[in-house]
C-alpha cells in the first residue's frame, strides 16, 4: 500500500489535501520531511550511505537519518520513527533538539521526480555505538562517524559522495561550530 503525505503550500501550511508519495513527487507538491543528525561528545556526526536500491542519490552519504512525513505525522513523531526504522536507534522526544527549517526544491531522474520539501532539522547529542545499530537494508547500506572537520571539507568541496543539501549543511555547520 502506498504511503500518503499531507500536501503543503510553499510556505509550509497544510492545504488539507492528502496525496500518494508517487503523486506528490511526480507533480512536485510541497510536503514535510525531517532530517535528524546524531552527534557524539567528540563532535563527530553519524553519516548514512544510501542503499544502491534508492531511486534518488543511491550509494551516496547523507544525513544520519531522514524521511518524509506521512499523513498526520508530527515532525517529532516522524523523526522518532525514521531513526528507529532506518538505523534502529530508539530515542524519545526529549532526545530531539529542533534546530531549524529549510525549503528544498530538487529535480531528479530527468524531471520524473520533483522533490519540494520543507525540512525540519533535528539534532541528537548522544554517544552511539554504531556497531549496535540495525540498518534497514532497503534504505541504508552503511553508517559511519565523521569528524566535523572532515564533514565540513566534504560540504565545502561539494563532494560527489555527499547528497547535496547546501543550505541545510551550512546551517548545521554553523550550529555545530558554536558547540564543538
């Protein structure tokens, strides 16, 4: 059964429409997503490598966990669900720190997939042993820790190995530089 999303206007307000994932992406309808970054006490971030089966950005490094919100989801509920589903990390609402929201417009697969997302970005400060995590193979092929310095280098050099989220990455780096 296909997942349904709440459709938003370009300012992030609910329109009252509910559409399938495929319809939202084929028509470029605005919808909500979450990105959750996990950082340890050393300021190292968990990156995930997207599965080679993914339609967009296969085999590329990206956010610790991310995903679209289903109909009726709150960003917090979506973040908790995605962390558990994708990497097997169980957290509570108290573990999540909201950082900021960004808007992204991306066109993939020669215009067949138009991704218009309003993304809430969260941070979890937690020492996680990545060996204990259980990866959802359809979504994630690998995870690793990366130093803040090495992550910043990937962002600034527009690394071909990193999914591009330019505004999101620069805002995240600004937050992390103030803390680590």
